[in-house]
């Protein structure tokens, strides 16, 4: 690592923190100790997740499990959809034109299976014990209560609306800062079901990487960053603690977990598919209009990606990406924020060779790992409001801070991973 890149990383830490300070409700009350602790803890955690042999081996076993899960899912999908779920079994000769991967039949079924399996593992008390153990660490480091620790940490596995369900009885009592932590953590991570679908999407672009290791690491690393940014934006010492049982019961039986998990997975699939159709179509339409407008002023390649790229250019440089590659990565981060992570990861999966170096692609992979986009703000506000209607105005009040904090948390995670 050169002196220039080390200097860029140091500037990146300072810059990514400073961007959040103008959004603070009380700048004089910011606890800079929490900022220092969060950054150091992220670096130590990244080293542990990527460099300690036995942890790397656990991820290797997990990767093998994911491969088996993908094969099992294909068996089920092939029974229902036939050759559409497996392009290698097509009865027709491939022309070589177009995309042989049919997203609806080859990627989305994974979401249903993982959602069902996650629900079952939750009922069997495997996931709650892991999440609660991780949560305890964050509670001690950042002086947060059990409910918000559990709710934030659960986002590593669960979706951004499902995780708050675990602490539903406490939502009405949480402070604005705790609501902000919950929303920021939800948007700076991706759920387990989405993760596996992303692995299948990205595998051709990253053939030599254990993608499940990196996507899980990205979600874990973003939790302390999310808590840090929430502490910057709303400095507060208010803590909400558990009254009794810290791990609520969600399902009544194994069969209840499987059926409800399957139903929830189907809802996610339909939502992802519909949003992708609408957003990709709207982006294409907007790019056509921008292309015409650009031609009038002599800019032939004007597009939404290009505009967003220039907007996110300084943030992406602060992540540690070389100046010559910054615009390409910034376009992807802009797409993720304006649209969603699936659109951005799809663009990353199809990026031309040589546009980004392997290191820059990995940093970008981490920075894109989160639900931080405008549609997620609406989903979170409406979802949590349904659980605690009296907090709707508070949720709206902190929603912009949550979007900014979640975006910066994922970028901070990308910066940390670039060190290694």
C-alpha cells in the first residue's frame, strides 16, 4: 500500500464522519468516543472476519452450504417452472443472443427458500442465540439498550421491516435516537434471503471470491457504523431496556415457521420483481429523455447514472477508490440510492472488464450492500408505523437522517474493507 493510498484512507475516515455532522441535532453533544470506538471496532472486526483462519473456514463451510441450497432450490424450481429455472436444461438450442439467465425463475426462488429456512432456524432458537450474542457486544460498546441492540443486530439476517417486529412492544417507548438506529441499521444491511440471491447474480463477476463471506461480513460491519452515525445525528443518553424475556416468540411451531416464512418470501419476491420491472423501465425512459436533452447541449452520453456518479464522486473517493475509477463506482452507488441494490448489483455484475480493479470492485461490493434508497424509506416508515402508529411523525422526522446515515455506514464499511 502506497503513502498516497494510506493518506487517502485517513482522509476518508475523517471525511465520511464530517459529512454526517451537519445533520446532527446537537453538534456540541456529539460523543466522539463512540466514533473512535466504532471505527476501531470495525477495523478489528473486519480483520477477524477476513483474516482469522477458523472464521474463514466457517465461511467456507457456509459457502458449501449455500451451493447445496442453490442446487436444492433449483430442484424445486425446476419441478414448478421446468427448463425456465435451469438454462442448461433448455430443450432449445441457444442462439447466443440475449441473457440466458431468467431472473424470475432462477434467482427469485432462492428468496422464498431462504426466507422459509430462516424462519425455521429462528423457531429452533439457533438464529436468536447468535443474534443476541452479537447484540450484547454492541450494547456494551455503544451504551444502547437490549431492545435496540436486538432490533439492530437482527438486520444481519432478517429484513428491514421484519427485524423491528422482534421489539414491537418497545417501539412506543424508544427515543428518537433509538428509532434512528433501528432505521439506519435496517437500511445499511441486506437480509439473508436477499443475500443468497445476490450471490447467484454476482458469481460470474467474482468467480474467485467467497461471496457469502463478503456479503455477511458487509452486513455485520455496517451495524457498528450505523449506530455511530445515529449517535452523531441525534446525540442522546436515553436507553430503553427489556422488561423481561429478551428473545420474543415469533412462530408457534416448525410448520408455522415454514409456511409463514414461505409466504413472507413470496411477498418479497413479488415486491423485488415488480420494483425491478418498474424502476428499470423508468430509468430507461429517463435516460432516453436525458439523451435527447444532452444532444441539444452537446453532451451525447448524458444519463441518470452519469448525473448520480458526479453527485457521489467525492464520497466514493473517500472510500479509498483511485481517482481514475471513482466515477464508475460512484454511478453504481448513485443507482443504489436512487433505485435499489438489485439494480446497482446488476450493473456491477455486468460491468466491463478493466473499468474497476479487483480491489475497487470489492470496495464497491461492500458499499452497495444495504437497502439505503428512497423506496426503503417509505417501506420502513409505513412498516414500523403499522406496529406503533403513535410514532409515525417521529419516524418521518428521522427518515432522511436514516437514509444519509445508512448510505454513509455502507461507505464506511467499504473504506474499512479496502484496508485489507
